[in-house]
């Protein structure tokens, strides 16, 4: 069953379009992330789902019901914000139970539901503390608990980890994913962090300038990007792009980049293209194109080696530690089966 659906939803502020013909279908219990750089329209899209912003056109549905004219309360969604928005004078228990108190539930019922949510978030020992006595990660868990205790049908996250340090962000994303796997609440998550999106999502909608460029699983987004924009945004180190020309010969189909020819799938038409090469598909060895080492970056499980070659700059991601001095002459072999080919004019993958 589709829990949340957007049909040709657009939003403009005055004459400035922010979102254009957004189409998304989030399944019941699914975790979907809206991913993109600042200003791409992802938070505005989330706010329209929540009812905090009105859509200029299009339909927003929840469980098949059009909700464009319903208030946030009537939509039965819960939202976790970037800044936590906890009441500083209230304890953890009071913060989590505040929305239930506003609904005038019995004190015993509030306490029972607060304790249940606190236990699921490992906050039971902190219920009598004030927000100022908590770490950033604990405060974020309280904010999640306050949303969760309402038992909403849709859970919305607006860059909830942006204010946390790198290590804590990794731990929090694992906690949110585990929580979702345990409870199965339909969730829509907004982030500009592609690693975050890849690690926690069932599907990802990559947005660019108010448009959904691609909506698919993390594997599809990474391995089969629909456009140059998606390919560049996903992956670290980022994909390298080279202008080239595809030509057919008696020996097969090749792409000419500078003075180097790379074998391509024979289905590709002749013409000017851009070739995308991901770092993990480049191997250093005794064969391949001649190159010179510019920089070596060990990152623990892998070493990223930046190379200069006839076509420009290329990064090779090698497993483990690689000891190479800048200026060393090497050869780099590119896996032809993994090359991504884009139309040079439109940016769409061919």
C-alpha cells in the first residue's frame, strides 16, 4: 500500500519555482530519503508533505486520501527538526509526553507510552534530566521520541543530524535505521549527505533544482545513475568525467579520450559523449594507460591515488595501504564493463 504519494506537485514562492512536477510514491513502512544540495527543493517537498507549506499545484495523498487541504495535525505526521526544538525547562519525560498532554490523555497513559518509547531509544535512565544535561545525540533521541510517542502514520526527518559531529552522526544514523527496522513506520528523510542517504534508505530521490532526477534504490542510484548530475553527487571519491568520442571499428566500439581508446559496449551510438569512471573501477598494475602519481591518500581500508594521465586527472581507489611516491610512473587499467556513458549535451546516461 502506498502511504505517501506526490502527483505532479509544484511549489513557487512568488515567481520563483522551488519544486517542479515532483512525483513520488512512498510505500507503507518504507524509508525514503530526499537527497540533494542546498536549495534543491528537498526541505520544501518535506514541508508540503507535512502540511507546513501549501503546494502551488498537484496532489498530495496519504493512504489514498488527498490531504492538500488538511492541517498538519489532521495529516497525522510527526516531524523531527534539525535543531531538536526541545523545551529547556522540561525534563526528558515531559518533552516526550508533551503532545500527549496537549491531547488531554490520562497521566497514567502518558507515562506508560513515554516509558515504552524511552526504553526503545535507551532513554529510560534519563527521563528526569533536562535537555541541558544531555549530549547532542541524547537530545536528538529525545526529539525522535517526542515524535514517535504520537504513533504517527508518517515520520518526517529534516536533516536531523546536521548539528552533530561526524562520529555521532554515524552512530545516530545506525540507531535510526535500527529503529525503523524494528517499528516499520513509514519515513521520509531529508539530507544533503549522500553517505547518510545510501546507508539508511530503502529508496532515494535525488533532487536537483526542484526536480527529481532519479528515484530508486541505493544500488540503482549508484550503479545506474540516470544522469551526470546524479553520478557526480553520489560517491566518494567522486566519479571522474572525461569528454570523448565514440566510434565503431572492425575491432569493436571504442571511446577516444585524448590519445587513449577505451572499449565500450557495442550498443553505444557514435558521437560525442562524456565517460564516467568511478575510482574503485581503476586498478594499478603492469597494464593499462601510462600515468603519473600526483597524490596518495590512505583512508584505512583503502588508499585513494590521484593520477595525471593524457586524458586529465584520474583517481584510483586501491584496497589497503599503497606506498607510492608522488611523481612515480604507473599504469592504470580501467574496467570497461563499468564505464558510464553520458550524452554530452543533455547529461542523460546512454
